[in-house]
C-alpha cells in the first residue's frame, strides 16, 4: 500500500518539553518530526499535533510547536488519542484515511493511538526515524507490535518521496532543494 499525499494526514504525538530530554535519541525525533511537518506543508498534507497532559509534561518543544497553528494542537489525557472525542472529530474532519505518525513515546501514546486508528479503519504509517521512547528496547518492541497489528513502519524519506510521487515537477525540485539532503 502506497502513501498518497491527497489521502494523508500527519499526526505528531506528544513531543513535549519535559519528556523530550528523557527520550532516547530525542533530538532525532524532534528534528525528523519537524522535517515531516515542513514537507507536509509543501504537499498540502494536514498536520495535527497532540499534547499529553501539558500541565504536567509541558508544551510541545518549541522547534516543533513553531510550525503548527494553535487550532492544530490537540490536548489529551488518554494515552490513545482516539479516546478523545475532540481528536477523533478532528481527524474525521480532515477527511484523510491515511495517518502518518511521529512522536513519543513509541510504546505508550504512539502505540496505543496507532492500534486504535487501525481499529477505526485508518491506514496507519509510523515513521520509525521520527519515534522513540525513554528506553530503546521499548521503542523497538512497539514498532514490532505495531507492524504485527497492520501498521506500516516507514522512514521519513519513504513518506516524502511517496507524497511527492514523481521527480519531474517544480514541487519535487523545491522540496528536494529545501529538505532532502
């Protein structure tokens, strides 16, 4: 199954100030989540960002938060974003059946959200180089479990190149120059 920009939404899960320093390779997650948002903007893929109990874990890290609008940030208290009626409605409203996921923690909020999205009939793609957990083994097992549940495990470049679809366009050249090294 291919990723299609016209059918995709990007969901960045809980990349938050007080949690990020504890995440294994947290800077990689922050950088790659931000990169995915930038590419999504270029190819008209809607972006939503969740924050798990921001009163406790803080707001989204500034490098990521600066790239989204206030109405694209969705608060939650459940580990699965699909337990929030507001988030469920927001995702339904964007009308995209493919959800590309990045964020933390892979074995908690990303996992539970991905499993729930699959149960709801979404095609879910988790970006392996844009997710992590405090412990590497937790992230590794989460990716395995998600894969077993039907989630496609991909990389950020897989997502970008499938969104772009072809190389002979001005859009491809612009994205390649700005984001693909």
